[in-house]
C-alpha cells in the first residue's frame, strides 16, 4: 500500500526552484517559509474535518510560530524580499513595520 502524501517530491522541487532559486536549495529562508505555508494549508484542511485531532492542532501552532520567526528574520534582513515573498505566497503582513 502506498503512502498518500500531500506534497510529492516533484512538487517540493518545484517549490524550492520557485522560492529558493534552485531545486536543491531547501535551506533558503524564503523556501522554508513557502514549505511551511504549504504544510500549514494542508493541516488546516485536515483540521476542518477532524476537529478533535489535538496533536495535529499543536503541530499546526508550532509551524505557524516557526513561520512567523522566519518571516521576522527576512523582514529584518531585507524588507523588499519580505514584501515580495508575502505577495507571492498570498499572506497578509502581520508583522509590525520594521
């Protein structure tokens, strides 16, 4: 029986190529934020049907916190890159102006 994944290897490579610059650049902060955003969206869909899955809810909260810390880092380093990333990912700017 094959394991059903929410994001295939090809999808991850495409995501890293779009946000990290190359297929192998998974360490880019922008690529990490994009990956966390996809995982958060997936877990939101899961929790819409499985409301009592508290372990997944805790994981979701931890991921949102990690993504927020990475966003704050990008905003401190390069505000233009931060704004471009937020627009590409369709996220709203929840950080205070830096």
